[in-house]
C-alpha cells in the first residue's frame, strides 16, 4: 500500500512539473511576442520617413531654394473670377449711381432650369409661400404671419432679378438663402417664380393653338380634390400683419436701392439688355 502511494505521489509530482513547465513556456512565449511587437513598433518605417516638402522650409530641388512654389501669373482660382457681376449680384450699376435691377435672366431658361427651380422652390420656399406662392404656407397655420404673395401687383411688377437679390440678401422677416442656394439655383428659382405667376394667371389666349384647355376645377374634381380649385382661406391661427407705428420705428427691410448712391458694382462685362 505504501509502495502504491509513493508511486502515485511521484506521478502527481511529475504531472505538476509538466503543468508548471507549460505555463512557464506560454508566459515566456507571450513575453517574447510582446517584446517583438514593441520592437517592430519602435522601428522607423519608410512611410514615416518619406521625402516631402514641408511648409515654409527650404529645398535643394529648386534653383531659388524655396519649397513653396510661387503662383502662376495671370491665373484665378476656380469659380473665383466672378467676371459676370450681374450673375452673382442680380444688379448693375445704374446711370444715377444706384444699383439697378433688371428684368432679364443671365442665361437661357430651359425646361431643365425650370425643373431645378421648382425643386429648390418646393424645398426652401413653400414652408412660407406655399406651393402656389400665395403666401399661405405651413408656417401660417402655426402662428406666423402670412408671407409675401408672389401673385399680387407689387410682386408681378418687380423685375426678375429682384427675386435673386432678395434670396441673396433677405427682405424684412425673410432671411437670406445664399448659403442654401448657389447663384445658379437662385436664378432657377426666380425663373420658376415667373412660371408660377403665369400658371396662376394664365388665360386661354396664352395656350398655343391646337392645345386643348381644361378647367382647373374639372381637373381637381376628376382627381377627387375639388377643394384645390377654390380660393385658399386664411387659417384662424394666422397672425394679421398690421401697419407699423411710425413712433415705434420702421421694421427692418432690405431695399434693393440703397440710400447711398456711391456704392459701385464692378462691371467687367456690358450690362445685359432688359427684357421688353
């Protein structure tokens, strides 16, 4: 019995020694691996020592020993020339020194331009002016006063570049949209406003010969929305725009013609001819 116990003890000691040896080997391998990783990470690689020009440092590559190269003469950065000032401002220099708006587009109006203008108008303008431009957008139903009606006599008489100017600088309670709309998109929206005005005041005589004309009421009834052919009523939640009181000051506005006639508009191109 004692002999068997001694044998078992010897076997157990040998087994424990094997486990300890394995643990030591694993720890040694892990330590060696970690040391290898640290060694590799500490080595400088080619990507860390690549040749390149450092700002404001000299260079032996060029004859003038400057790393930064001078700009090419008579060149202008892309989209920074702004040669056509009317395209970027919507106004020209008038004969009396004032800024003058014109009833002319700076580029041809195509169906693609009108579709782009409609898309931008529906995104940025309809919350206030509504889809038809009557000034009864969704904000009116939420406590704001009605926006400008693009179909009244005042807006109909304004030149098309006035809409571009207002979108660029804001007007009254309306902020500017120069950050949201690029100049070409502002002109596209202005063109669409003209088309929208025509659509709301068109007559059968405006339709080309041979094209059938159907009443809006009939079309709305066929589509199951007869209410769309009726005048839009002002919601009860709308705030009426009362005339301002002179003793309390004048509301902030952004008139197209400033009081200072000395403001100059750069004119590197001849002013476009106004539309008749």
